[in-house]
C-alpha cells in the first residue's frame, strides 16, 4: 500500500509514523512504498525521503500474491540505498537482499508466519509484533530463535481532550469486512441484542469490503447487508475511513468497540482494539492469543469464546456490558491507562535501542 497510508493498512500506518519520529530525532530515513496517482514518485517531507514504485492490488490467489510480491521486491532491490538498517515487510526481500550491502536486514513480522521464516537466515533480526508471533517464529525456525525479539505496535491518541467527550450508545467495529474478522457474528449477536429490548443502541461498521483493500468481496458484503435487513435502522454502514482524525472521532463517540476476529492463524497484533482503548472505548474481543499481551478480561476489556456457539457467547457478553454503564466507564479508563504503554515515543525508543544493539554487535 502507499505511504502515507492514504488507502489504510496497519503496517503502512505504523511505519509512516515511526519514520517521522526517527527523522525528528535526527536519523536519515528512506521509505519505499507503492506508487499512487495522488502522490509524487519521490519527495522529502518532514525529513523523510519517500520513493514510490509501481505495485499491485492483492489478488485472491496465494500463489499469484507471492508472484506479485516477487516482482515488487525485485523493483525495490534496484533502488535500495545503502543504510545501517533495512526494515522489510515483503515475503521475498529478506531472501533476495545481499546481507550488509544494503544494511542489516530487519524483518518486521506483522502477520502469522506461513513457512517462510526458515528462509530468513540472513536477517539480523526477526521482529515480532506480539508474543504469539514470537512463539510461532521460534517453532517454525528454531535455529533462528536468538534473532527474534518482540516490539509491539504503537498507538496514538488523537487529542487529550477527547476523554471528556459525550459518548453515544454505539457499538463500533473498525476493520476489514472479511469473514476472518467475524463481522457476520457481530451482526447476528447485535440483532439478538436488539430483539431482547436494547433498542436504544446502534451498531456502526467502519471498513471496506473490497478485495483490493483486503476485504471479503462484494458477495460477503451483500450477505452482511441481508443479515441486517430486519435491524437496518439500528446499523450504520460507514465504509472505509483512512483519515486518522475521522477515525479517532468514531472511537471517541462510541461506548464499546467489538473486534470478533476468528482468524486463529491470521492475526498478529491487531491495531484497531488498541486504537479504541487509547480513546477510552473499551473493546470486546475473541479469545485469540494475539490479544493476550494487552487485554485484561473484566478489567480493560471483555473476551468471548469464538470456538463454538460464537454468536450466543458474543451476545451474552454484549447483554452484560451494555446494561452496566458504570462498568463501561471504568473499563474505558483502564483501557486508556493500558494504551499509554504503547505510545509512539515508547515504541520508537525500543526500535532505536534494538537498531543500535544490532550495529554494536556487528562492529564488535
């Protein structure tokens, strides 16, 4: 995806902000990303050099995805400047890049590994965004375990003043509209909530169904709309929101955030629940291991079992939560405290410390 993240995507959002933070601290940063008609091919903004090259929309076929990734990575290789650290987030670049010539290879692992880790022996670091991804990397490539380190995603609050804003009786979902995200479970559970008498709450869904944005496609979207026909006046379909301030406003206006993912081998460390927590909107999440680093069930969030009778389990949690306004407010306060540990300056410190460690180790 392009950087700045005008088409969304958590990885692009994270490294766009990290690049500016590193530059602010005096480092030279070059960011290579996908070309877009609204962006210059090359420019210098706030101390960060951006180079953009032709890319592709993600196809449905995994084989075709890897082929396009190979083509994209070869284009990247042709223009890579020399550096101290080369952060990569493509499948092929850690394999194709000569070690040391273009910098110490730093593999940012933002998704569950699928067999590729054992090919990354040239890398200086395999950086996992959560403990569950660290464990998966070590299981897949035990010989590289000493190179693995966890540095989580960061989250930014839009405005300190947002804590006192008036919240609506609104359940919010932000993310791709894809079957693995469990949006269909949320709609069914919300329909049960409405039929039980909670007709003063609404459901707001923010995200794209388009395959080019990682969504489940038009057929899945139509199925979701069909599910919600009888409760349509209680459901708001916002569509994709890529502007950070607009997205923060949705978190600030909502009382509860729900992220019902069922992607057991797809989620690494979803950013949306942490974004909601930073704005004081406590989340309900599934029991996937990727949430365990920061979710405290009954404290700053709630958890439902997605393995069997998921709709009923999620519905039971929603019934409990929406009827406890004091508990919602307390959970929101705890959520904001948790999110403070994941601030941009804190996470940037951890990256820069790790970069320095890798450079010192090689020098010695």
